[in-house]
């Protein structure tokens, strides 16, 4: 029973509520407002929303193109960087090659200078040896001459007579040669 009473009260309340609501709200105003709102939405869609979406699409395309251009620039920069690195490596290799060639040339020149100096030392040594031998022969010849002169002088004093100078020389040289063979 309590349940039936609640339903009746709620049915009466609903009818009264609707009547009170209808007095406060005008159903005609609501319908007109809905129609104008729908018409406004259609006009906005046709005249404002379409161009706005077109602008948004253009902006999206512009952004996509800028992103693509930036990516292309990045790829180009990467390519240029790689080229620069390759050129730098080539320059380093060339510099290393030049340094290596200069070192080898320096080494070759040093060896040539050393060989030339040794050849000059040997030539000077041979020249000095030859000069010493020549001077020795001159000294020996001078000593022989002196010896011959002294021997002639001594022999002439010992013999008391003079022998011809040519005979004396021949005799002394023969004696010197025999003395040299005896060694």
C-alpha cells in the first residue's frame, strides 16, 4: 500500500511539475531557438568551418612542407659533413704522405751527405798517403844525394886522390843498392 501511494503522489507531482515547467518555459521559444541554433550551425559549417578547415589544412601542409624541408636540409648537412670529413681525412693523409716523403728525402740526403763525406775523407786520405809517399821518396832521394856527396868527399879524402864524380856516384849507388838488398 505504501508503494501505491508513492506512485500516485509521483503521478500527481509529474503532472503538476510539467504544468509548472510549461509555465516557466515556453515550448515555442525552445523550438525556435533549436531551429536558429541548427541554422546557425549549418551556416557556420558552410561559411566559417569550411574556410577555417581550409586554413588549418593549408597550415598543416605548410608545417609538413617545412618539416620535409628541414629533413632535406638535415640530410644535405649530413652529406656535406661527411664530405668535409672525407676531405679532412684526405688532407690528413696527404699531409702525412708529404711528411713521410720529406722524412725519406731527408734520410736519403743524409745518407748521400755521409757517403760524400766518407768519399772525401778517403780521397783526402789517399791524397795524403800519396803526398807522404812522394815526400818520403824526395826525402830518401835527398838523403841519398847527401850521402853520395858525403861519401865522395870522404872517399876522396881517404884515397887522397880525386875520382871523377860520375865514377864515385856509380860506386856509391851500387853500394847503397847492395846495402838495401842485404836488409
